[in-house]
């Protein structure tokens, strides 16, 4: 039935489904097949029973079917009660009864017209039980219409009783099919609404994603698993254009202007971001230079692989962050620190030399004690300033040069305690050495001494309430272990994460106005790592800190040699 309707709608030039049409048009299309069938039957009746055209019943039937067809198309059924249009199929039973009465028994096929109102009642889906009663009643009206005006016997009434039964079964079958089709239609409509909603949501999310990607100051490329570009935001398009060689052509990543961080050495094809991403690598903050000449930019590149529902590789996302200005600022800062430190070191060295000479002369000439004390204070502060300048130079250079020799860590620890004793006495801090066994290895004497001095200096400085600072030296496996423990201010977890960052100073230290610039721990870490070791920290606010240094007995540089 649904297929028949679809074909009929196509013939009539209607491109919508039957259920999408207005009720008036559906009523008209439902009445039209019976009207066409009656028109087709007219010449058949004329050939087989011409006398029917003089029969009032036949003429009444033709007139009534015409009127009903016109009314089905003319009346606004949507404005009437539901289902007012049932009057059409009910009266169709009367039309068929009049026609059948006039032409039987010469045109028995007229009885088959009964299926049209039967089907109509079935597809309406309204009041199935009432529709069944109407089907039985209408069918009986048709088959018994020839008996009107006669004296029929019981046998005459029973002779065609099979027809109503068959029509009822046809009605039930059509109802089941209609209900099933209606259920499927409702399910399809619900699915269609869901799909439309999903499509709208997808389009809305796509527009939102495009807006976000074009707003952020990061270039983003999404690659499919075969390597072709699925998505590239506007920021990345500019970077892509910058990397392309001049002139037309089909270029791939191997042809682009992508260099190592120095901006000169071409990055090998296999180490380029897209090539690495397609090898399913995940990487972060890979520094490359893109473009040539004055337009060259420094990029920090990160990539993450994508996985499908089965967990298999399904492409990759690559992000390009422009860090040109940041690198230039860092270089400018390093150049400034190195330049200022270098300019300060020369006059400081001269000042310290002359102060040392002045102190010697005051000792030889029995100068007043106040003058000698003043010169000693000036010497101590000048030496402290020289250490600070040396730290700045070390920070600016970014590298630590080692000259490892065999030495005793216990002796270096004892020397550090002896040097720090005056500062400890002034701060009310006791120094203790726990080094029962002599630990010997290949270390840079000056650098390791700097590690001891920095850690001891911090421990004393950040113990304003006094207490004890302990240095432990022991051997664990193939590594020497140094621990410096204090009972001072301590640090929070957040501060511990930043403790080795250059120029970092905790809020408590700033509040206490403890002098310093925050370079000591950063330099200490660099020295330890240059030896192939590591430094860690344990601390609690108000409970002190423990710095633990692990140094291999033979540093990497010495082992390589």
C-alpha cells in the first residue's frame, strides 16, 4: 500500500511522502482510486449491460461518486472533527451498492470495488473496532442490495455471506500492515529528528571549533591516518605559507624551509614534525625554525596521536606555537646579564685587591681598630658581591665546565663547614658533620665545593630561629650521597616545585627580607647534573628542609674520557 501510494504520488508529480501531505490532499488521493475505477467500469457496463444507464440506481451511484470525489477535494477536513472524512468511505459503500445492484449479475466485477473503502478505513488508523463494524456493515449492504424489493429467502441472504468475511479479513490484514508501516514510519521520523538534531549539533560544534581554532594564537593541524590534512586553522596557514619554497608546485614537508633551532641547519626529513607524527610519536616542545631570512620564526611543536574506537592509529594532531619573541627576550636577558656581570667583575676584583692591601697596611701600622673593622666589612661585602657576579656569569653561560680529579668529599664538607662557621655563629646556628667513612671519587673540586657552600649558605640563611644544620656524606652503591638538613623555615609543596628555578624566592623569604637573588639552587642543580647526578628536596613549612645530592663516583665526562 505504501509503495502504491509512493508510485501514485510520483505519477502526480508530488515529491513528498503521503503522511507529509495535508489532510485534504490525503482524503482526495484516497478517494481518487475508487473514482477512477468507476470511470473505467462505465464502458464495461455499457458493453455488457447497456440497460443499466436507464436504471435510476446506477445513475444515482455515478452522481453520488462524483459528488463525493468533489467534496473530498473541496472541504477543509482539517477544520472538522476527527475523523469527519469517514463520511466519504461510508457513503462509498452506498455508491458501490447502487452500482452493483444495477449491473449484477452481468458485471460481477463491480463487487471488487468494495476493497477501496475497506482499505481507506484500514489506513486511517482511527477506531479499528468501529472500522471493522463499518466494513462488515458496508459489505453486507453491497451484497444484499440486489435483494431490495424482492422476497428473499434465508438461503439468498447466506449465499454471499463469504464476501463480508473476506472483506473483514482484508481490512484486518490492511490494518496490521498499516500499523506496522505507521510504527516504522514513526520510528523513522524519530530517527530522522534525532539525525537532524545531531547534524545541527555537529554543525554548531564545528562552527564553535572553527571559531576557537581561529581565535587561539597557536597553529593547529589535524592529520588523517594516511597523512592528508583534515584541518588547518588560519594561524597555521600563515606558518605553512612561510615554510613553502618559492614558486608553484606540489610541495611536501621534506621540501619546506624547516630548520634546527639555529635557523641554518636543515632539519632531516625523518625528524620533521609531520614525519614524526605519522610514525605515531607523541612529543612536546620540539623547537624548530620555519622560513628563511628576516621572516624566519621559531616554533615550539607538540604532537599527539589519535586513536579510533578500536584503539588503532587514526591520525595525529600537531600544534605550532610561535616562540620567536620569547627566545629573543631570553637571549636579550642572557646577553644583558653576561655583559653587566662581566663589566662588574673587573672593578670588583680591583676593589678587593686594594682593600686587601689596605687591611695589610693597617695591621702593619697599628691603625685604629675601627678602621680595620670597617675595612673588613667592606672586604666581606665586596667578596660577597664578587660571588654574586660569578653566579650571574654562570647563569648567563648556561653551561658548567668540569675538571674532575680524585678527592675526598669528607674533606670538602669539613672545609665548607669551616668557611661557613662565622656566618653560622652570627645566626645562632650550630653546624654538624656526619661523615664516618671517607667517600672518594672523581669530582670537580671547585664546583663540588660550590655545591657545599650554596647548600650550607641557604640552610643558615633560612634558619632565622637558629637550630642545627647537619651535613651527611655517605656511600650508596656506586654513588656518593650528600645531605644538608636544617631546622629552618621550610617550604610548601608549590614552593618546592619552583625551588630550583632561577630567580625564584618564596613568599616567606621575601616577607622576612632575607637577602639573595634566587640563583644558588639553580646553579647547584646544574653542577650536580653536569656530574651525572641528581638533587632532590624534602621540606615542610616550619619543619626545615633536607637537600639530597647523589653523585656518581666517576662523572660522565671522566667516564667518557
